[in-house]
């Protein structure tokens, strides 16, 4: 549960100066500390980490789109950031609740970069 919800805390604490970087630091730390001793935390920590890396990559791609189109891409990027941000919040809360109940949770549309 903490691996999922630490992304929320990291996102809130660093939203002004580090953006989505803070969203995967928490899951990374929890996964690195507990991956060898707790198989459930290993699984869910990787899941939370992969999801937050995926969201961070999408946000970065939208930022690059905005920069390379000299701001015209903001027409697409701003609504996408809002929708993805709300989806990130909702899915992270759902994952935290499921993990608290001892159920595994798989985020939809997530790149499985860490196996």
C-alpha cells in the first residue's frame, strides 16, 4: 500500500519544483528496501514504479511536444495533462486500497519496464 500511496505524497510534495520526479522516488525506495524480504511488496512496488515511470514519460513527451511546436502543442498537452493527472490520482488511490486488502493490482496501459 505504501508503495502506491508514496507516489501521491511525492507528487504533492514535489509538484512545484520536481514534477513527476517525486512520483516515482517513493515507490522506488520502498521497493528497493523490501523487495527481497516481502514478495507482495516486490510485486506491487514494481507495479507502482512502472506506472509512475510511464506517467512521467507521457508528461515528458507532452512537454517536448509543446516545446518543439513552439507552444502550439499546448492545445493538446494541457487537456491531456489534466486527464492523465486525474487518472493517475484515481488509479493510485484504487491501487493503494487494493494493496491494503492484500489484492494484487495491475495498472492499465502501463509499460512494464522493471520486471
